[in-house]
C-alpha cells in the first residue's frame, strides 16, 4: 500500500519540481508545437503560458544563427537524441540574450519521438561577469587602456599582419619627463588625473586598428599599423610630443610636462614582438639622454637612412636654388594625322657630380615633403616660360606638367596657379595642362573638382595621369571633370601579347569615349601598338617609339623633321576589321623571334623552345600563318610569297644555335647575316600584304578568331 501511495503522489511532486526549478523548461510535441512551459520560462522569455503554448520555438528566434546552425541541431537530435550548446534567443520585449540550452528527444516504446524537452538557463549575467573579470586582467584600471598583457597579445597579431601585408608597423614607447617630481610634489591623486588626461590625448592619435596601452607608472606604448612611409611616422611622432607636452589644466591649475618617445619600425627591425618593445624602450632612453622632449628611432640603419634622406632634401633644395633642375619634353602625336599635338614636361636633375638624374632617383624621397610643392611650382613656372618663348618663335604647342598630390591638395593651390600665370602674362591661355595622378584625385574628390573648375576659369586644362591604376569608379569619372585620360604605360607595354591588358585598354578607351574625354596612351614603343590603339579609338600617344624626352632646345628641330611611322599612315584612313589585326602582330612576332637568336649569340639564354626554334609551324608567326592567316589571306599571292622565306628562316635559325653551342662563333656570325637578310625579306613581304589588305579588304571571315 505505501508503495502504491508513493507512485500516486509522484506526478504531483514532479509538477511542483518543474514549476519551481530555476531553469526554464519547455516541452514540445513531436511536431515541435509547445505544449508546456514552466514559471522560469516565463520569467526569462516574458511570454506567459497562454502566449507560448501552441506556438513553435521559432517564436524566440534572434536572427543571430544561420540555417546551418539549426540544421546541425536537428541532425544531432535525430541521430543522438540530444543537443546542447549556447544559443541566442529573443525575449518578448525584443531583447536578445544568450542562454545555455539542452534539448532531449523523448521516444515511446516503439522508438517514435513522443516529445522534445528543452531546459535552458539565461547566462547573460554570467557572461557579463566573465567579461568584467577578463577586462580587469587585460585593461589598466586607471586609464582603461590595454595593459601590458593585452598589448603583448595584440602586438603579436599586428606583427604577423604586417609581415603578411608587407606594411610598416611602428612600435612606440612614451615616458613622461618630470612626472616623478610632479607626483611627489602634488600627490598621487593629482598624478593619476594627469595620467588619465595623457591617455585621452594619446587616443586621439590612434585609429581603430592601432593600440594605445599603459605599461605602468607614467609609461605608455603605441602600436601604429599600415603607416605608408617615414614622413608619416615622423608626423605622428611630432603630434604625440605636442599632445603630451600641452599643459594639463586640473582644478584651475596648469601642470606642464614633456615626453620622450622611442620608436622602432617593423619589418626594418625584424625582431620578435617582445624584443620590439625592448628596442622601443632603448630608443626612448636615448631620447631622454638626447635632451628629452624628442623622439629617437632605434635602428641604427634607419638612423642612417633618415640622415641620408635629410642630406638629399638639403642637396636638392640647394640644386633648386642653384638652377640645377631642368625640364625635358616628350612629344605627343596624333597617330592618325601625324600631327604633333603637345609635349609633356618631365623633370631632370643636372647634378654637378652625378650627371643627369631621372626623377625616379630623387622625387620619391620628397613627394611627402613640402619641397615637392616648391619643386612643383618651379616646374609650372619653367613650363610657362617655355610656352612664352616657343610662342614668340612661332611654335604654338600645348605643354603638360605633372602635379604631385601634396601640391594639388594644398588649400592655396589655386592661388599659387593664379600668381604663376600672372607672372607670365604673355603665355597664351589654354597652352598649359596639369597632369594629376588618379590616386591623388581619389584622396579628396571634392577639393580636386573645385581646383579643376577654378583653373578652367584661368584657361588651364587637366589630365588624369596613369589612368586605370587607382581603381576609379564611374561616379569618380563624373566627379573629376578632367578633359583627358592618360592610359598608364604598364597597360600599353604588353597590349600586343596580353589579352587582359588589351581588355583593360579597350575598356579605358570606351570609358573615355562614353564620358567625352580625350584619351592619350603612354609608353608606345612599336608601330604595331600604335596601329592597335588607332583601331581601338585612341589616336593620341607618346612613348619611346615616337620620341624620348629631349631638351627644350631640340624640340623645334624634332617637330620639323618628324615623320610618323608608315604603318600609321597606311591604316589611318582604312576601315579594317579586327580580324585583320593579327596580320600586324605577325610582323612583331617575327622580329621578336629573330631578336632572341641574336641575343643568344650575345651570350643570353635562348628563349625559344625546340619546337618553336625548328618547326616553322610552331612559332607564333607560324601559328598565325597556317591558321588564321591562311584562312583569311590564303588566296592572295602576297601571302603565298611568305612561306618559302619563313621555312628558310627556320632552317638557318637552328644552324646558328648549333654553331654557337659548338663554339664556332665566326661561322655562326656569317649565318646571322643571312638570317637578317631573310628577316628583311619577310618584313618586305608582310608590308606588301598589308598594303594589299589596306587597299582592298580580303574576303570577310565570319568565323570568330582569337587574337592571341
């Protein structure tokens, strides 16, 4: 009887237990419809039993978890009959909270799922407590900055990121000068308030990706990532010293301190993270020994580089004052008409000891220094003087000059241009064009647009230089109204061989056309490149294939003697199809094949495979001749005449290579003369074929052929 009584009160006791347990409990049927919730459930979720029963657990979804999360949960319930873990749910009032959840699938005697029992605990308070405890172990209690432990962890991460991205990482250690005396004189409470004020100032220097930490006492550390160059490191260091040295006003009193700053730079200093901190600490003490209120770079090699850079800046400033800088001019021509349409002014340094220096040897060292502004103004004035001189001599030609980003983005740029133009009143309006880097214009499009519009009013035009390298968008082209886009030479250089470069060039020309801009191609070196550019819609070009930069005194004579390449004249007025372009490339391919033989004769490694050397079907010219060329021009005698000469080229080429390998140089050189004669015959026959095609189009070929 007692046994029976015990079982009769068990359900009642179970109900009491469920209602009074501190964990939330929810039971759903086999279709996942809620059939029971306890009191703790309502306290946590805010839903009464009447509101929850009949619903599904989707009522509490927070949106924090994706479909894969729930799929994994149901997979565990089906296979193991249980799932447990942490999950984010939503209360009735919309608050999102974390909970620790356990779900069990209950089966009947036949193994069918009868219901699901979910037991959960709100762990929001626990997580907050853990977060608070973690913060106490990772952050300085006074300033709320990361402490030494947190700094060490972050520094390891930033060093790895800097190594992967090849970026400059500055590790700085700052110590307040005279803080001990202030602390002893006015007490620790005031000293703590000063430390808090300094911490807030240092936060102004750091970005979200940087770290500012307090190491203890009056010692702080800063780790700044992604600094572009030494000028920026020096600028930030100077700002830190200014902020640290500004008087602290506390309760109406001013307290003045200065700081000493030690800096080391990764990857120049390739030490491990902990050693980087020690190096910065050593540099900080060197700054104190040097007089305080200053910064010092740890690495001796960097010290030497900085000193060398300062010497270069001083020497270049002297060169500017002593008229050692000169401008050379590179012509720009219209490929279709043969007209010289302008020149670009390019800076050179006539160094007394080192001779004529190209800009790449000195401009990168000053592009982030104010000397670049002074140099840029000198260039503009020299160009205006030359425009005036040429105009008096009867040469009416526009001149374009390059403007550095630092110069362009200055607030007084327009005023400076106005003064320059005012000093050369005889320079005809509209002859000066300023070339600005696309990347510079991207830095502040609003400012650059205002500059362009203001300069238009003075008759000055604008071109976007190196277009395509700055990842410009269509909206950017709309916002920067430069009249001319210059295709970067890196795209033009391999346009005959690289289909990606061809696509880029074609796209840039298409953009220029759509936005009604003039387009200029830089770096044209071969006649074939010029023909392709004309075909794509770019008629204006400059490059070594036209003329190298020359002194101003040589420009007039060069223009008078200039003769455009015959191929450009041949194709200028011809409406030929793109399928004729491989005919032009074939000439270039043949010249390159012969050039590789000649380079091998001069001792270079042979850049021809066995098949390409010996088999006249396997070289690039042969692929064209026996493929697309034969299909398109096979009926023309001018095309048929090429084959025997091409076969002879591939007979004598391998002979030259074998003689060179055997050390029989004299015999090889004799054969080279014959090879060059055959090359000239090939070029002559190709020229005949091109004239034939230009004069009368070959039969249309409606099959699509690739260019490369």
